[in-house]
């Protein structure tokens, strides 16, 4: 009997200085491949045969070569080396490319072709905030652009050094907890600390920090393992338990910045009535005003033993949305994990989470929940044990009222198992010319259906494409919609045109341009039309104040130095 064909997915770690080592998601020696059901679905959807998966493609295994020479004169490099130490600078090809790239699909496509675009002229690893003060001052005096690299997980071209200059790599040295304040329940941390190290230190605070309790940061974006605390703050990130703990914006208590104009630290009060808060203005500034050198964050008691997981299947998207809104506005507390998938995502999720073909799947079908109509809802509650039990009880009551079937907490467990590793599959797919990308938007409850229908209509106007949509961050006033699209292309130009069209469709149909990925240089051209010239003028005025010589992440970040749009 002939065995079923399955691709020979790559399991070889990328070469040490290869292009693939830069664009590959996650750990170099870790891999996750599409399962059999997912693979079959993609073959059918994209009209592929087994032979299509036997062809050799551009995998980016070549050694990095940067044909652009550093534009910073030797005298400036020598002076910068005298500030941080020569061992904390690099001008080699690999370092310059590695620290100039994030994780957008178009960046990966560039690197696969071996044609790096914008690269820094010099990579610098500052040791402390005093180094940064000296570097910003020197670069300001000599008009040398300054960009900042945290974890490297930007998906908005936020790291792309459009004007070259120096790239400050924060994670090498500035990666520690400075102090824990149990009485205030806050922690002060350097911006280069990565998510896992931060969470591990808080979970083990009695042993690591001499604390009386264990804590959690409450912030778990899908990029958690490869993103930094500072990156969360400056891009207004949101984690997968944000519906309970809050977005990064909500978690920040105070910040310290070095800007070309001044160095300052905002105050740590829980609330003040002393006018517009500079603390709020600096959140989400994406390196355009200055360099974040310290941040004080809220922390929460770590009580994993009290978690309660639950999952439901709804008969329709409309019923799912109505139940989610009622839960969000119920005032009994919010689930921490709170996710609703539309019919197309549900179909794929049941494959991905190992539900398809099980007893649960059979029961769902027997109960009349039809494929491509039914919708999956995942949830988990955290906190004090009576609180978590009540949240689960109230959620079950609302879901039942809207026609949902309880399917245990198993799908949540399976989702948790893969929530940080699912992005690893994108390299497998792109090795065979299949791209998977995402765009997300904030939306009010009364605008949700229009946004969902309008954006899906645009995406589905392209033949042979998958479009999955879910909400994963919930508020009494609305939620987010996260659009995941998968299609076949090898052309950067074709990909970019389609992806920018999705952004335009989001704006046209009443969604915010971004919910938690930030703006970067990718969404920047759309920003002024989105928020209006009056608000952009305020942001430009702040830019002129903090950075009068435009050295901080110039070249389109947040759209602050793009050409002004002509009035019609």
C-alpha cells in the first residue's frame, strides 16, 4: 500500500550567519509543521500537487552579504566606540542586516532573495542609560540617525532604518529588573529584558528577588518569547490575556526617556490630575521621540492553580459576537483568555487544535452545528478562586442563552500548547511559495459586522485564498478583529500591493489601522487620513520639540516626517 505523501519540511537549523537565521521565527533549533489535515486543506485550496512540494525553492541559506558600505565616517565610529567600548560595536555585514530587520513577510521575502534593503551603518550595544545619553547627544550634534532594536519581532517595518545611522541593541546589556516594590505591586525594569526572563523572574520572585509572593506580568503577546518589555510599551502591544490584565498601555506606571531635547522620568503615582500626562504621550512613540531606558510596570499575583478553562461552539458568527458583547458588558469580571473565531477560522482551528475527527467533533456535528457556520469560543479565567469560578459560571450561562454547546476546556489546553509556536509554520509554508500574514484592527461593537464583512470581501476578491478572523482582546465598548490571510505568491510587489489593499479596506470599513502591532513605516502612510491633520500636527509638534534635528528613527516612522498630503 502506497504511503501518504508528506513534505520533507526543513528541520535543519539555519547557518550561523545566513539570511534564514534572521527571518526565521523563534529558536533556531525549533520547528513546527502543518499537521496532516492542515496540509491537505492547503493543497486543495491552492491547487497544489505533491510535485509542487518536491521543488527546490529560495530558502535563504546563503551567508549574509551587505553590498552597502557604512556611511558613518571613521572619526564618528571611533568616538562612538570610545563611549561604549569597541567590543560593543559592530560594522560587519551580518550584524548590520540582522539588527535592521523585523518579522514582516516582505522583509523575509527580501532576505530569501538575498537583497537586503535598508540597513544600519553601525550596530551599538549600550551598557546603560549613561551610554545612551552620550550617544544621543553625540548623534544629535552630528546628525547621525538613531534607531532602537528590542526583540526584533516588529511586523510593521518598525525596525527598518530608512536613513541608516546607528542601531541601539537594548537586549545585550540593558536586560535586568532594577527593583520590585511589593507594597505598590510594581516592578522597574530595563527595556531590553525579554518576555520569558521577565515572567520567570516574577513567577519566582521569592527565590529571585527576595519577595513574599509570586507575581506575573500579565502580558503574553504571541511574540512573547522573542519580544522585549520596552518593545511592548513603545508599540502599544497587547497580550493574549489582555481582556483581564489590560493592554501594555494600561500596565505602564512610569517611564524614563533619553531624548535629544532632555532626559526625564515620569512620576509613579497611580493617578493624578496635573494636566495632560507626558507618560501617556510617550507610550506608543515607537522610538520617534527618544529612547526608553527604564519602565515601571504593574504586576499581579500569580495564582495559576485557580485558572478555569472553557470552550464553546456557537451556531453562527452573529450569536458568537452577541454573546461576547454580553460577557464583556456583564460586569462580573472578564475572562483572561477570551477568543472568538469566525466560521472559516473555526474550520481550520478544529484541525489545528486536534479536535477534528475526535468524539467532540462528532458530538458537535450531531448537535447540528454546521461546518462553515459554527464558531469556536475559547476562554480562561484567572485570579482568586471564587472569582475565577464565578466568571466561568456566568460565561457558561450567557453562551447557553445564545445557543452554544460547551465542549470542555480541551481546545484551550491545545491552543495554549501551540500559542507561541504556531508562527513557526510560516517558514515551512513560505519555503513552497505560500505566505501567511496578519493585520489587526480595533472596532466598536456597532461597527464590527461592517468591518468583518468589508475586509473579508476585499481579501476574498483574490482567488484561492484563506481568510481567518478572530477577536482576542475585549472591552465593554468593542473588541479587535485579527485577519489572517494565506495565499500563494513569490512576488514581493504582488504581496505588498495586496497587503496594503487590506490596510485600506480596514480603514474604509471603520476599523482602526492597528490594535496592537503599532504603526511603524508600513501603516504610516495611512495614518494622517485615519486620525486627521489636526492630530497629526500635534504629533509633529511633539516630534519637533523632542527631536529638532530628526535623528530619532527618521524616514517615515509614525508618518511624522513623511511629505504632507495636499488638500484637495
